[in-house]
């Protein structure tokens, strides 16, 4: 996709899926439409995650919302209770499904 197409508002949401398995882990990736590279590393002992795209999109939305905080200082580490809660919720939901042996 060219830069001109990106400027025209083309959808840049690129989910790469399972990038590669590393020993005991699986690595998933996505390049979002706001130029963020997202990588998730999961334990390979659990079930395959068919909804990883939705997980990465949810995380991307929470991350962008945290960045839009007008009180966030530029150049400082990102500290957001809402982002922490969103990540904890996504993680807990996936862990519950992994324990049951099914994906959401």
C-alpha cells in the first residue's frame, strides 16, 4: 500500500495472524491503521486462538484511547488505569477459555 493510499483514508488494518511458533510460544502480530505494531506472545500449550484479530483490535482501541488522554505527558511512560483494566480483562477472558479448552 502506498503512502498516497494511506493518506486517502484507506483501511490499513493488517492482521498478520500467527507469525511463527517459538519453542513453547506462539507469536501473533498486527499492524494497525494508526501505525502501531502489535505483537502478542501466547503459551503454546493452550488451544489455538481463532479470535486473536479481535483481541488485537480491542487492545489497539484501548491503547489509542489511552494515548488521547490530554493529561498524558509526551515522552513519559504511558500510565493508564483504563488501559491496564482493558488488558487485564482481555487476558482474564482468554485464560478462562483456555482453562475450558475452547476459544471464545
